C-alpha cells in the first residue's frame, strides 16, 4: 500500500522508460512552476454535483468509477499558476491512446493537456506517461474500494487514510476538497522530478474544513 514512495523515491517511476528525472531534464518547462498537483476526482461526487450533464458516459449506471484523474497540474508556491500555455497544441490519436484508462474521457485528456500539460514543457506522450506513473504509484486507501452506499466521513480522516497508505506523505503534501457537503477530490503535490511528494502548504491549507462530508456511492 505504500507504492509511491517505493517507486518515486528510489527513482523507479513506473512507465517512464529512462526515468522521470531524465525526461524532465531533457525537455524543460514551458512556464515557471515549482511542483505538480495530481487531482483525483471522486467520480460519484462529480456526477452527483452536476457532472452527469457534462460526462454522461462516466456517470452512467454501472460505470463503476471511483477516483479518476482530473489532472496533473504544474503549480507555483507563490503567484498565479501557469495555464493555457499552448491552446493550439495538436494531439494525435496515438497521444490520446497513451492516456487510455487514466481519464474518464478522451475529451478531458485533451483538455487537460492543452490547459495544464503544455505548461510542463512535456510533449503529450511524455506528459501522459508522467500522469500514469504518478497515478499508478499512488495507493488508494481500502475504504474507497467498492463504496456501495452513501458514507459520512471526516475530511481529516480521509487525508490521514491517504497518508497512512503512502509512505513519506505528510499533511502538507495533500488536500481533500468538498462542495455542498460532498467529497469532490483529493489533491496530492508531487515534485517536478516526479520522485517525491512536494510540500505545498497553500494547497494543503485549502483542504475541506467541514466536520464531516458525504462520500457518494459508485454508480
């Protein structure tokens, strides 16, 4: 259950061939940023809060999505976060195939690359490989496997569950977000090299401050 530290801190980032550190050094960044934020959307909550209109296939009965990748975002410690660095970026069918299984739709994958991925300085194939490596290396706590009924949780308990499941993760590496009393997503900060968790107090302090929230069941 502690795969991210074992994979990233040892430099053995899954799926990146020569390694994420080498890839980042070769390409550089298109915009200044300090770390990445991996946003994992709780799909049932997204669907319940209006997402069904935007993504009917994702929200269909029997879809079974739990946490899905919303994005891997270059972020800054101070100042505005880079976005829309190249909205004209072309993505081929092969590029989108490389994102298969990461995002709930190809449309979201393409949108996220144009809005956020272009600011990383990585080509689409390398960016999606980085997203896959980080996502595959992050352990999801067992209580989010097969949620079949509405469940009430303390947002701090959710954060602690992720910390317990991932070695070397600390409270200043992660945030739990909510809206209308429901779980929206979990955001984990990752170093630019993709080899460790990153300290991001401005992300962590925006974690949901409710006493409890509802976790919607899988569809």
